[in-house]
């Protein structure tokens, strides 16, 4: 299976699913972005040496390791499920054995994405449907407040974008879609990436509402 093969190359273990125990949770289950999708993203979208990336709901860390390995940029993964977080941490030393030549840091933080304080240098934000639209709004609002304090262009990358996320970004923020990247061979129309960009001069703080 290709997913396991890629995992082995990186020295990590990220294949599988994990549901949350509570049924009515606003938090979605763990499932990694497929490597074939990441390969496609990396053909069209480049991370640059000065970028600082955050994966909100990083799971076992696949996206963090893959971006770090390919682009050598610092990346932070935030994960709220204790077992899943522990698995991300376990993956790190095994990955590092293979990637010791890459000096950029990889950090994993245990906690809720909606409580994460966005750092002034962070400018690339990745989401693969980690949580409900209410939590997404709160996280985007935190990003926007960070941009107001430290003006900079920022990108949001959505994999498998759901209508609620898209609607919110379109109607309530000044983010604009700058790229749509379809995964080759996909039969599901959601199997794609949308890249949204906010340029500071386009950001109107009054237009963004945190939680409705
Ligand atoms: C669909 S998985 C995506 C994993 C990873 N980003 C990837 O693409 O391979 C979503 C992850 O978000 C985590 N999650 C859900 N709600 C969260 C929250 N409020 N804060 C942090 N992590 C959360 C889940 O436990 C799960 O591991």
C-alpha cells in the first residue's frame, strides 16, 4: 500500500483512523491527508524558506513531516487528542534520524486549536477538516487578530474543503481563493485543495466576525 510505503520513507507511522469517544463532539476524527494529494499540492504550491507553517489538528503529524521534508521550513502541529498527540511525538525521533540534515524545527503542541495563540511570524495555515465550522471561525478569527497586530500576507490551505468553511471565508473575511488544486484521478469533487490568501491591505477588521 502506497501510504505505508511513504510512511516508511519518512520513518513515521500515520496510517489509520481514530474516532473521538464522544459522539456529539465538534472535533472530527483522525485521518491523514493522502500522500497522493500532498504530492499534487507540492507540485503547485511552494513553501518558501521564510514561511512558518501551522497544521491545525495535525493528527499523527503526516502533513508536518511531509512539508518539513520537502521544503525544510519550520512547522508546528496542534493536536487535541491525547493518544494521537502521543503518536505524533513518537514519530518525531524516528523521522529525525532520517532528516537530521534539515535544521528547521518541527514542533507538536498538545491542545485545542481554538486556544492556540498564533505567533507573529506564522503565515501558512493548513486544515484538513479538523473540527466544526464554529471552531474554524474561532481559529480564523485568531489568525486575523494576529494579522492586525503584525501585518503580513497569510495563506490558508484547505484540503477536502467543506461548504461551511468556504462560505465563512467568502462571506465573512477578505480571504480570496488564489489556487484550486485537484487531486488526479479523484472521483469525489471535494478531493482537492483550496488556497486562500489574505493581503494585509485587503483585511477589513469589521468584516470578520468571530463566532455567530
Ligand atoms: C482529519 S484529521 C487531519 C490530520 C492532519 N492534519 C492531516 O491532514 O494528515 C483532524 C485532526 O484534528 C484533530 N482535532 C479535532 N479537533 C481539534 C481541536 N479542537 N484542536 C486540535 N486538534 C483537533 C483530530 O483529533 C484529528 O487528529
